[in-house]
């Protein structure tokens, strides 16, 4: 009798669960205006969906890349729905430029929910996660820090770090260099550049600086934190007490970076109070700007949070996109030679290797921008409807209007957007000429409108300097293994992947010194 009761209870619970899933499914379909699209066990951006690989029953983190050529074509529309059968909530995804502009608008119809920005709040409140008046306050303080003087200083620092890399990696006397994976180099390059230009703290290539050898330096701590950001979010506090070196190092790194940044802010405030002139690093300029804002100023926590988000936004994204750029240069040697000729025409000597001359490097910049289009690091822009709203330009002919209830998640698929054949003909092809003399508004890989990336010109300047330095002295070639053909190499290494950002994480190349 007892076993029968348990069986009946289990069957009843199962039926209730199935029934609730069916009810939710139809509710979600109505909520997303019955748009066609993906039907899966879990929403791709739910914890369950993102934890498992892309496959038939689970789109996963990488569906936007792996299915980029067929998803929107299959459903005959640039705006689709994604409905879960078991886990997560519904979402509307779009690869339409017109719909994307509505979603990221700052008019108040949409906002960033904390569950989609929690990872960025590890350091403190910041521009990326903010909404409404808080976002406007942060933007007002931060914008003056990004000026021509900042970029000129950045160019000088990036050139210096590149030279450090050449010496530190032992390339100075070599005619060729085999690099099994460019990611550690591009990561360290970006880290050193952002440490100087972001914090005003110059690091050496070994990340030690002036710190005693038996202590963890700020550079080492920063390196540990940026490479373990997701781990630091999911680890419970008690885990740091375990006798696991990786966890202990992560805990120590958090303390070192927090203490360092707090002390830096304190000392900078004292210097400015005594009449010191701010340097051209972003933190110093932000502090000065904040002091001028009176009641709209930033707290120390907000200064740390905003400086740190620029570190993470500018570090991993720059490294991933530089990896992709190097791969594309190796695959397209004819365009690489055009880049070399351009650099030699514009900057034939060290004296002419200046930020003032950098706008003339149209092909170098275009190469980086095309890599950014093909592999957009910020691959999803997530918003929630703050009120009942209407999305226009939906449907097969982009002439429909659909109601979107308050609370509905709307997502710009940046990979789909930048591989949309209506916007970018022959979207899989490498065509840097798309970006010759492009306007700032055209650089949609850095988002769009008022909420476009405040550091986009920073990223372009840093990358242009790196690539110009590289292509002037070196030729980039593919580094094959075990008899790989060029096509096999491309298929293996030019596959993008999504972690916290999107891009190329492993890139083997050979550098050959130019005569």
C-alpha cells in the first residue's frame, strides 16, 4: 500500500510538472508575440543552458556562432523567439540593425537586469551595469577621461609595451619565431597597456615591477583576477579556506588589487588637493572629473568599479580580437603586405611612429575592425523591457510591429547582426575595405547609440599601434602542425568561442622577420 502511495505521488508530481511546463510554454509563446524560433530544453542564457555544449536539444553558449549561417534564414526573419521547455525564461533575439537600435535605446523602455550584469559588479558599481540616472552620472564623469591626450599617451605606452614584449620574449636576434598560442602574449600586452593607461601604474614584462620577489605584485594579482573572473564569482566564500593553491592565490590576488586601487585613489586625491596636475591615465582623469562634479561625483567604490570594468572590457576583448586579427592576417598575406606598405609610407622612421600619424593607417585599422565584425567580443547585448513596449521592423519583410510585455527579455545577437547578409554582403568573407573611412556610428561591433562602448577609440588606438609595430618588422604566417593544410588550419583555429566574451582564444602563428 505504501509503495503504491509513493508511486501515485510521483506520477501526480510528474503530471503537475508536465502540465506547468505546457502552460508556461504557451504563456511564453504569447509573451514573445508567437515569433518563430528556437525551441529547446533550456534558454541559452540560463545557467543550465550555458553549462552544456551546443547541440540539437540545447543551443548553449555558442549557437549564435555555430548556427549563424542558417538560424535566421530558416525562420525567414531577423527577429526570433527562444522558448524553453524545461528551464529558463523566454527571450526575443534579433540580428536586425533597426530592432537592435530600439533595444539599446536609452529612452527608458529597456534596462539591464542585475542577473545579467552581476559578473561585472565584482569590483563595484560601474557604467556597464548601470541604468537611468546612475548611468548618466557615470557617463558624465567618465567621458572626459577619454580624450585625444589620453589616446596620444596610450599610443606611446602601447609602443613601449610592444618593444618590451620583443625583448622579453627573446625575439630581438631571431629571424623567425614560432608562437604555439598568441593568447598569452596578447593578454599580457593588453594587461600592461591598461595598467599604465588605465591606472597610471607601469608594469614590466615579467609583471613584477618593483615588488619584492617573495610577494605577489599588483601585476601578478591583476593577471590572476582577470583570468579567473568567473571562478571568483561562483566560488563560495568558505572555498578560499581550502588547502587549494589556486583558490588561495585568487583570494590573495583580490586583496592585493583591492588594497592597491584604494591606496592609489587615496594618494591621487591627496596629490590633486595639493595642486598636482593629473596624468593622462584614465583613473587620474576620472578622479579629477569626479571632483569637478560636486554632488554628482563618484565614491571610491564607484571609481574602482568603473576603472576595473574598463580593465576587463579592454583586456580580454582586446586580446581575443587581436588573436583573430593575427589569424586573418596569416590567412590573407596579400592584404598583410598592403598593411606593411601603408605603415612604411606613413611611418618609415621611429620619429614618425606617432599617434598624430595613426589616422592615416586606414588599412591597419580596417583589418582590426573587420576582425571585430567577424568576431564581435561583446556578442550579446541583453535588456529587459522596463514597460510594455512595441518593437517595429519585425517579420519577414521587416514591416510588422509586435507588442512586448514588461519584463520580457530582449537580446541583440551581435554575431548574427554582423553576419547579416542584408547589412554585410558576403558576410563570411574577410573584406577590410568595408571599414575604410567608416564613421564612428558605423562601428556597431562596439554597440550603438548613447550606450556604445566609451572605450572603443581606446581599443582601436591600442590595436592599431600593436599591428603597425608588428607588421612593420614581421610577417605573420600560419603555424601548422602534423601536416595541416591551410583549410584545415583555418577550420580548426578560426572557430570563435564564447566564455565571458567572444573571440579566438588559441592562435598558433609564425613570425618571420622582414629583410
